[in-house]
C-alpha cells in the first residue's frame, strides 16, 4: 500500500494460507475464555493476514488495515483467520520485490511457513496466488 505512484510502500500485506484446520494455538488470546472449547475449535482452513510496517500503527490504522485484510478473507466458508502487524524498521527503504524478498522470507520463517520465495519464479508474482 502506497501513498502514490512510484513511492516506497507504507505497508505490505501478506496472506499465509496454511491449508490446515485452525487450532486454538492460532488464537492464543482466546485460550481460557468461557464458551470457547479447545476441542471443538477450528474450521477447515486457517489463514494468517500480516501487515509489514516500518513503524508502530495507531489503533485506528490497525482497524483500517484489518478491514482491508477482512475484505479478502471474511466471507470464506469454513475458514478462520487472524491479523497481525509486523514492524520492521527498514521496510520504508524497500521499493521493489528484490528488496522485499529477504524481509518476506524472514517473516514466512517466523510464522512457520515453509515457502521459499527464492524458488518462486518472478513472473508468478503477476498472479494473486504464487502456486
């Protein structure tokens, strides 16, 4: 997400489709809440929505970014998702895919996603899914 044409991005959204049922461990803030059973928790698929930002975001910005992610995910049947913001100081210096790829790879590893972006042909990034 940018403020204008040919400007460095302010935010980058990543959607990680784990292609597995969600568990209560995907939503640690829901543990030990009455009415939420860990045994019955989960749907057929779990997706993690992440925003990369170079600085902390306000609650208002967080809410707006969550709405953007929700636009992609909230109507998916049998799918649970959650949302986080990753603050990476030097992100504001990144202006192209070659600069963003190493940063993206670190985030994928942090969130236990086995995709290696170096093995994805660059032309695949013209598509919504890089499969």
